[in-house]
């Protein structure tokens, strides 16, 4: 695997770390990780740090921390040529580096499987899309998390073999101690980096229009953009005393308490290709209020494990908050949320990915 892993923060590193642990448990495979000593330059990471030292543990597999996204002389994997290389695709910035790494490995006979988290940046320009496409063109096969991602791949002309494997629920988050009391009749949570495409402003305007009195929306995560407009929204009289802003990185332990306290998780995204936050909500048995985006298809079933509303429609979201989203209804959904969490696990995810790599290698042998 060529990917960021813990102690790097963020959804890609957490996904890669969980998958690495699954690969390490495969008795029929020898597995190792090539990861980063520097991932992002400071100007591309507005947060205080891109690492969480509390996530530093001794890995059960060999790890080489040598890649520097700004130094092309480090973009070499070494003399040993693996049969299969797993590389995530998620942002234009590392796409040139990972595209070069993939092409070098392919020349030595390695089958390149790319896990497509994002086909392009959520708030990207054409040149960013071109860089992302250049990385994807080096793949022999793809893993995507939704049928919509697969459709987008095909529409962009990528014909390589691909498998849709749903994002597994995370199992490495701690159990909550229930240290945060529920002080309001309805507790809502928006979790993760606060970026414009995630629509926290939509959630705030909907909450303001709902007229709910005994409610709290906790926004937990570093605010990366549109800070001034967010502050202006928070100053509205209709929201005073109803919003808690935790503008910083939230540890796993604190996340567990926030998910335990909330009745429902809000995901009013403007754009999405997959969401680790939904996997977290599933892990903690919490229903989700989500935009009706294709990236959420099959993940949120309206009235069963959450509610769906038209994307960017704050009035529809406000109506849901006013008429449907109650503690009683959220609690009634908990049993179904638990049932829906029994899908693909990390071990099955890893086995399916290895199977795809073997299929590609077998196809190459037949062609020769």
C-alpha cells in the first residue's frame, strides 16, 4: 500500500490504516506500507497539524515513512516489486506523485489497484481534474464505494475492471463513557472538517428557520473556509444558545462522547462521493440527515436509518427538523442502524481487493 496512515489525520489516513490492519491479517499475503514523512505543505493544510500523536502505535506490518510530496527524489518504492499495489486517489495535490509511483510500479509488473475516494476535488478547477485523471489513468483496476462513483468513472472514460465495495464501518473507535449529558430535547451533531461543500451553513439556516427551542447543534471540527460567513450565521438571534462550535481537531475519545450524546448526525452536503462520517454514525448507531446526493445512495434509507432531503434545500431540512426529527424517532431507528452496520467489514473489503488484483494478474498472463 502506498498511502498516508496514522498518525496522519483525516478520513483517507484512517481508511488506509484500517485497511492495512486487514491486509496484515491475511495469512496468504506478505504486506508492507510505503507512507509519508511529509504529506501536505503548510499552505494546503489550514489546521493546526496534519498529525495526531495519540494515533502513533507500533504497526504489525513493515512501514517505510519516506515519501515527501514536495520532493520527487523520494518518489521511489524500492527494488522489491510487489504483485499488487494499493493506492488511494483523493486529491489533485498528490495525484502527480502517486501517478508517477503507479507508473513506475506497473513497469515492473505490479497490478495497480486505486481506491477512488474522490474522482476530483469537491471544489476544484479543470486543471485539478486533469491532474486527478492523470493519476487514475495509471490504474489497472478500481475500487469505489458507491454505484454512483462507478457511473462517474465510466462516464469519464475509465474502462478498467472495477468493484463497488461499500465503506465499512469503523471498529477502532473507542466505546463512549457517556460523559456528556444530554441537556436539550434534541441533540444534533455535525462532525468533521468544516468546508463549504459539506453545507454546515445549510444546516444552520435550516435550524434557524425551524423554530425549535430546546435544541443544540454541535459543530465539531476545524473550520477550513468561509469562517467570516459562518460567524455571521452563528450571530443570528434565532441561533443564539443553540449552537456549540468546537473549532479544532477532535480526538477519537472526544468523538465517541459527541456521537453518544447526539440523537442524529447531520450531513447536508453540497457534494459527496463517500463519507467516513456516515460510517462513524453507523458505528455508534445514530441516524443521519443527509442530502439526496447519489453518493449517499443505499447508505441512508429515508425513515429507516435517517432522513433524506433535497440537496441545498434548507426549507425541506427545516421542515424535517420541525416535524420528524425527535429523540423518540431517532431512538426508534437505532435498531435498524445496528442491522445496517452488519455489511462489508474490513477483512472482506481487503479480500475483495486482493481478489481483484489476482484477476488482473491472471488476465495479464492469459494475454501473454
